[in-house]
C-alpha cells in the first residue's frame, strides 16, 4: 500500500491582477514543507512520481518543496489537477461581469458567499461557465490522476494542486454528495497536506488539510487560506 500526498499550492496573490503567482509567503510555505519532509524522513525521502497541475502557482509550489527537501526529480504535468476558474463560475451565475476585485474583509466575504452559490449551480448542471469543462468532466480530470497513480505505482506519490481539485478528490473517495466538496474547498489552507492510502483497488482517506510543517509559534502567522 502506498500513500498519495495531495498538497494545495502556497499562498497566491488573491485580490491582485495576477492571482496565479505565489506571494513571498507562499513560496516560504512550500520551502518549509519540503524542509519538514526532509527532517521527518531523512535520507529515505523519495516519491515514485510527482504530478502537478499546469498553473504557475502549482508548479512553483512544487519547485519550492523540492528546494526545501533537496529533491531533484521530474514532474508530470496533469491538467486535470488545475483549479476551476472562480470568475467564470461566478459570471455564469450572475450572467454579468465577474465581481469587482475584493479589497476588504467585507468584500472577501461577499465574494465567497457568491462563489458558494455559483459552485452549487455549476455542480448541479444549471450553469456552464465559459471556457470551463462541465462539472462531470472536471471530476473526471481529478479522478483520472488518482486512478493513474493507483494503476502505475505502489509507493509514495506527490500531487500538487488547488483547493477545488483536492476537495473533489476527498469527496469522491468518501463518496459524499458533490456539494460537500464546497465546504471542504473553502476550508483548505495554503500548503496543507491531505493523504490517501491506496492499493490497486481503492483509495482511503488518511488525513485532510493538515499543516505539520507549520506547527509551532514561529509559524503562527504563516497560516493562510487564499
């Protein structure tokens, strides 16, 4: 039996014109995760494979992890691990331009209230965001990565993705209603680790949304959500 480590990207640049870019803290979160794994596993640290989405924040998080861990290995780009386009999801619900940039806590709250409703409509097939797959195809993109690992490997595998795909993976493994993944998604912290045990027949959830690398007072202000 092997273990899949699903890691959400480090803090990106929410509220700016280019969200798909790690902040300085986001990069440090990734480096610290790699350092933690090196401290925990020592010379035995290795992955049979590394899969990431193609988004810059995902790829750069893997680079930061590799730097902190002292790992040198190739990654496999897996577009099915890419995040949904939240602006397109919201625009499909509102039938108008996306929400204005969130510049205050109140605007952030409003953004996520609308996003929750918009995700539910997309999942139910009531809307089809422009430039995005159907929700069923989005789910297939995520599960295809899990199935690939289960069919090809038997050791530790790292997947670096985003909140939406990771929440979807957990909901699929637990066989919950699709709407449960919305709550899971909006609670995933940056650089958090979720673990699945797997064998050729199935996946099983071991942990969800953990931050062992940020445990301690020195990292108290490193915990972020966007």
